[in-house]
């Protein structure tokens, strides 16, 4: 090795002592430049800009003049490949091989994220933009399709019946899934045991249940055997089968985050399990549970295939979930776009845009409420908690003062202490 | 036995028994436990009921068709020659799922690495919410986009692939006599287009499982790699990817499970056929869920039983895939806790 200082081992050097057995090799530029992991150097920023411009130029040249290639997607692909190649060449002018591969991979990661977000924004935006012609008619939200044929203009007919149907079905589904789902999640976390592990495995498996199979199950079990007709209630049951595992899983994750020392503090005060769950575990994870339920709702609202088999299609308003078909928004979209008429397709996009806006609203609410771990409070909640604990302190002090006045001689240990009442929250 | 007024000696019992540490729950706790067990029991019962019902109702059709159900391609349980089987639909399901996976895997892997390794904290949580939002977009909306926008824009790409890669049998597009077809009409409603749309729907699942696995890669090894002079990509390649391998495989299989069961978007895009079509760019494919969605309406009692049999097969396949996936994810989680 050239790095190690190979001094001639003369006897005089050996005589010098055993103390000189470790030698620090003389550095000869063995350590490279310090690697910069965080910041983007200026020349790299210029490289990116230049490579993007060059990539677009190459693709445009190829598509417009040099070769007979056509199509927007092909243009995008070619410009991206050209960008990668040019970026690699530009980077290699100033940097070593490792840095070049690092930059190329980072560019790939960012482009994957951009593709994904672009697709999301584009899918949602496309739906809303195509839905605008239907959405700008106010009758779209208040009328039903009872009197509107496929050829009627967009100023006649609407999706009020589908909106109402969706709301009724999702309400029934929530009435079923919230208590059942959260109790099951509590069971998984607070009771435990072998059966709980089994339940967790089963509910995990249920998340993979194909939605059409859930619909088929309800169709076979409820529609053909019990009710003998399609109804909103059957659709709500099918949605519940789909939502239940989502809510169980999300609540399970949230409950697992509750710090154990809160539970132990509660048990140490002598409370029962039930009171610990009700007064400590559930309030601590309240925001997370609400988020779990809202996300489950957003998923449930968009389910089409289970509803397709169970709810039936109608053009009329039906407020009774137990009799007669009751259509919901996603099914209405599916039904509209089956028609070749442009106005029906426009109505389909309008209904889809309504659905998308509904899901977006639910999602925003979930983010505003949740996105916060258990025990992390907003400013207002923190003030409320501080106020409650100040009141508790005052009450305890008053009670103590009264007791001292009543029994000046008794020592505190002989006095049977009253359990401190729960915080009236 | 000596007794004085102060101490009393209690004779030792011949066999001292260990004190029982089991506490007896109070009444309220017993009710609480009962309610919890009941909720868990109902959840399990629903799942079991799905399986039991499907197998029960599928029995009639399976008894008539026998094992030929697995390799018959036609589907006419009511009229015609009464032949029915899931070979063609199952083949279509698997084709669509694998096309979706081959697009979704690189996309979600890179996105998961972007979220967990590259971007700083604030942008990270925004990206995570957006991926979650993507998971909540209804499938009918993806289907609409696929039919009304993507189809027209993907056909030139399909044509290009089939022109230059026709020597790979998968990408050739031929008519029954074997001649090459190039007009746009032969490329609509193909498994390829359905696969692209399904890939967008499974990427969120895959990304979030992978991201969680990556973020659990141990800090010590990461810092070790960086201290040895590695670049960030070098650190990812040598530390994050090996530790997250379970998450990558598990997340991909979970996504596969979802892709197999996807219904409405597929129904809207494909044009159903009942023959095995190897040419993924060519019009016509099918899937089990699309079969059920399209045929349940006019099905007789026996036709419904046949559909149940198809649903049962789909159910069993997704169960197997999902169980394998969660086992792999769970195992990778326990292994990643070194330091």
C-alpha cells in the first residue's frame, strides 16, 4: 500500500522502544472531498434546468421534424429519457461516478413522485372540469331523473335522489361499523389474548376482500334469502362489510399509540378496565379515532361494485331504505356513462365530480381533526385541559381545608379517603 | 402450642399452596370483556359467513361441472352447451393484475424512497396525505378517466409497442388468421389499458407499506454507510433496500390482492371475451369480478351458483395472496429491529 509510511526498519528504529508500535500513517490525499448530502449546489441546479430544456427540445425535434412519431404520451416519454441522458452527461463533467448515479437516482425518485401526484391531480381535475357543464345547473342538485329522459338538456333532471341515497346508505353503514369497529379495535388492544390475535388476522384478511365478493355475499345472503328485493339497507350492509376492516385497522393503529404509562397510572388509581378504556384510552385517542372513521367513510362512499349488486337502479327519490331500489352516487355515475348520449355522460361526470368533492371534503376534515398523535392537543384543547385541572386542584384544596377544619386532630391516614371523582369532561 | 396475649402462632399447614395471582374482575369488567369478545366474534363471524355462503351456494355449480370448472374457457351455465369455467376470466384477471404491478412496482418503490429518504419533514407529511387521498379516490372516477381520457391517448403508445416489439409474442396484435393488425380499433378496451388504470389504484397501498418498512431501517447502519463516505443513493442501496425487502415484497403482494379484486374500473374499460388472449395490447380481456358484475343481473338460480363459484375462486386466491403478504411484512418488521 502506498498510504502507509514505509520507513526503513533499521535496528536503531527498533531500539527506540515498544512505545512506537502504532504509527499514524502520513496522509497523502487519501481522504476525498467532504460529501455534501443535503444542499443542492448551484451548478447542479443549472444542470437540471439545462437538461430539462434540452430533453424537451430533443423530443420536439424528433416528433415535429425528424421522425414520424406522434402522440403526447410518446413525446413525454422521449423527453424524459433525453432529460436523463443529458443530465447524466452534464453531471459527469464536474462530478465522479458515484455522485452522478446519486443525482440520476434522485431525479428518478422525484419524477416518480411527480408522476403520481400529476396523475392524482389530473384524474380529479379532469373529472371536475368535465363535470362543470352539469354542475353549473342548480337543478342538478335538487331534481331527480324521474322526468328526465336521456335526450333532455342538462337544465332538466338531477341527482338529488342519488345524493340522498348515498347519505342514507352511508349513515346506516356508519351506525353499524362505528360501534362494531371501535369495540373490536379496543378488544384487540385492551383485552388481548389468543382469540384477539385470531380476530386481528381475520380482520387483516378482510381488508383484501374483493368488493364484488362482498356484494355477491350480501346479494346471496340478504337479497335472495331475506328481503327478496334490492334495497338501500342491503347496500348499506354491503358497504359495512367493506368499511369494517378499514375502520378496525385504522383504530387499532391509533389505539396502539396510546402511551402505556397512562393506562398504568389509571390502573394504579384502582380503576376497572372498563373505566380505563372509557376515561383514559378513548379520550386520549379521540382525534385519531375520528380520523379513522372519516377515512373509512370516504372509502365507503366511493364503493360501487358492492352497491351494484345490492341496491338496484332507480331514477326516483326513495327515502325508505327497507323497500325498493335506492341508487347511490357512484352507481349513478356508472349508470349515466353506460348511455351513449353526450348529455347523460355529462351528467355522469357531474355526479362523479360531486362524489370527488365529497371525498375531498371528508379528507380535509379528517386532516384538520386528525394528523395529530394521541395526547398532542391543539391550543384550545390545552387551555381546556389546563382549566379543568385548575378546577380540580381548587376542589381538592377546598375539600382538604374543610376536612382539616372538621377534624383538627385526626391524622390523614386514619381518615378513610374518598376516591377522587373523575374529571367531568 | 404456646399462646400469650400478644402473639399468636399460626400452625403451618402441611402443604403450603402458592397464592393465586389471578384477580377476579368486577361485574362491570365482566360485561366489558363480554362486549369486546362479542364484537370480535361478530367480525370473525362476518368473514366466515362470506366464505361459508360462497362455498355453500357455489356447491351446486361445482358439483355439475366438476374439476373442468378450472380449465373450461366458455361461460354459458344456462344456455348453449352448458359449459362453463373460469380459465379465460382467471387468465384475464391475472394478466391485468400483472400489467398493473409491472407499472406500479417501480412507481411506488421510487415514491416510497422519495418520501422516506429524500424530502424533508414538512413536504413528507404532505406527500403522505396525498398518497392517502389517492387511496380514497373512488374506483368509478378512475374508470371514467380511463375510458374518456386515457384510452384515446394510450392507443398510439400501444400501436408503437406492437409495431416495434411484435417479435415478443405478448406484444403482437394479430387477427385470427395471424396477420398483423395496426388500425386503432384493434387496440381499444385491452388488458393493457385496464392494467394502467388499475396500477394507479394500487400504487397508494404499495407505497405506504414500503414507506413504513423503509422508515424502520436502523439509524446506526444508515449513519455507518454515510460515515464511510457513501452517497445517499449508496446508503439506500446498501442499507434501506436490504432492510426493507420484506416491505417491498409484502406491499407488492398486498397490491396484487387489490388488483385481482378490482371491479368497476375494469368493467368500464374492457370488452369481455371468454377466450384466453395472450396479446395484451389487443381488444378484449376479462376478469372474474367483471364477469360477476356483468352477469349477475340476468343470472338464474343456477347461473348465480356458477357466479358464486367464480367469486369463491377469487376470494380464495386473494386470501392466499394477502395472508402470504401480511406474514412477510410481519416477519420483516421483527427482523428490522437491530441496531
